[in-house]
C-alpha cells in the first residue's frame, strides 16, 4: 500500500510518501520567514507561497521516497490531503494538487481531518508507523488554531468534549511573544526564553473554566498584557518598550507554566471522568518541553506525544490518517470530499 499525501492547511507546504508502515519521505517547506515580519500568518501570502512551493515539495517527496515514483497508474494506491480545518485559500492548493495526482494515478482521493493527523502523528517512531495508539484514550490537540479535547474510542471514532472559546494555546503563545517583542512563531521563542528564567516571576491566572471541558486563553494573554502595561506604561507596545531580559524570561516561564498546568489539569479531569487511563497529545504546542514535563508528573496515566519532527504540520500524519481509513474500508472512492470540516470522526 503506497500513499501520497499533501498538507497545506496553514504555513507549511508538505508532501509525503508512506509505503506500508514505512515513511519513505516527508518533505516540508516552512513559510515561517515569510510571515515573521507580520508576527503571524498572513492568509493571502500563505496561499501564494503554497502555490509556488508545492511542485518542488512534491518533487522533493517523490525523489526522497528512495526511487523514482512518477505519478502514473500503479505508483500509488491512494492520494490524501488535509481537507481542513485550515485557511481556505491554503487548503485549496493542497486539494487541487491531490485531486490532480489521484486522477493521474486513477486511485481514491482521501480528504482527512488535519486535527486527526496531529493525534495519529503519535504513532510514528523512527520513520515507521510502529507505535499504534491504544484506544480508548483522551486526545488533547494543541495547535496554533485549535485546542480540543476528544474522547477517542477508535480510529475515526472521536467525540469532541470541548474546544477553546477564544484563542488556541498556540495562538496565545504567538500573541504573548509578540507583546514581549519575541519572534514568530511564539511557542519556540517563549520556550527558549523561559529556559533562561531565574528567580520568582509574576504569577498568572490558570484559566481552568471549571465545570466545563472548554478552554479560554485570551484572558491569560490579557493578564500578560496588563502586567506589561503596569511595568512599562499603557502604550508600551506602540512605543516599542520591552522588559529587561531577565524579567522577560520570568514572564515567559510564568506564562508557559500557566498554559501547561491548565492543559494538564483539564486533560486529566476529562480522562478521569470517562475512566480513561491513556492520554495522547498532538499539535505544534505538544513540542513544548515544559508541557511534556508537566504531563510526565501526572500519576496513573500513560501519556503519549509524537516525536518532535511530527508535532508541527506535516504530510506524513495526513498519509497515516488515510492509511487508517483504507484499512477500515471507510473512504469514498470518488473526487467528492466531505464538506463537514469540523467533524474529525469518519466512523
Ligand atoms: O500544529 P501547528 O504546527 O499548526 C497548526 O495546526 O496551527 O502549530 C503551530 C503552533 C504555533 O502557534 C506555535 O507557536 C506553536 O504551535 N508551537 C509551540 C512550540 N512549537 C510550536 N508552542 C509552544 N512551545 C513550542 N515549543
Ligand atoms: Zn496543525
């Protein structure tokens, strides 16, 4: 079974080849440099960059797959792409590329849910699909656009328990980094700064949203902004005023701790209430070491993360979702893809 997959939901253009359980290639072009000066992803620029890069990324993935894998009947058994959620213009590029490849190869086209990709990315180890998830489990998806808790009962069988009401966890990292004058993407910048922190810093609130499975990170971002306004003046951002490096590192660590504690507590509460002992964490924010350490301290749970290479957006995880669908025989053998972008399940 050989699958060709595309990923273009946000600011990574990626194509991958999965052959059986072996990941033959996973070519990723990151647009970070393009968006850095705006401190966030500019959708129109992202779409254009996907359009420009996708032929080269595809060529790279086919070349790195180890042998010439031209797009012809017999080369692939299925073509997959992230159908959403994501930026509309960006999604279109991956979809058209996948439709074209599927048509050329005469094989099924499988549109997968990007967030399911982040969950299944936990199954990769050493370039192979060698650590299958064990269900049922509690899934926590933490990315730049989403923060969600799912009751995952099997492949494709996901019940969304709660989402964020406002900012996603990654978005909060990105916005706080911007307030502090740190480069985009904010997650890795804040993590790096936090690692330098010494001494007691400010304490920010934990937005637990008691009694719900939902999240809310915009208040935490506002708490950081009030702290900065208190220290530097109301118009600190406009005037380009910044904290001294030592204090900035403390703010980063305090913010990161607040996010990590909130995510761990909410995931653990949800898992306990459902009698689940397994937790799997996916998405860009799951690369964060403080978050991994906080989950590591949790007693009574087996917690899975994906390898660092597969935390951020990539087409390997998209190919893997398609593999699970093919194995279950649950895919439409046609060019029609489901418009229900918000529903991750396919059972
Ligand atoms: O999953 P992802 O690559 O793209 C989306 O689907 O959104 O996630 C990107 C997000 C960004 O907000 C980025 O700041 C955050 O993940 N991120 C991190 C880290 N690495 C990336 N957040 C915290 N710590 C990190 N090390
Ligand atoms: Zn993502």
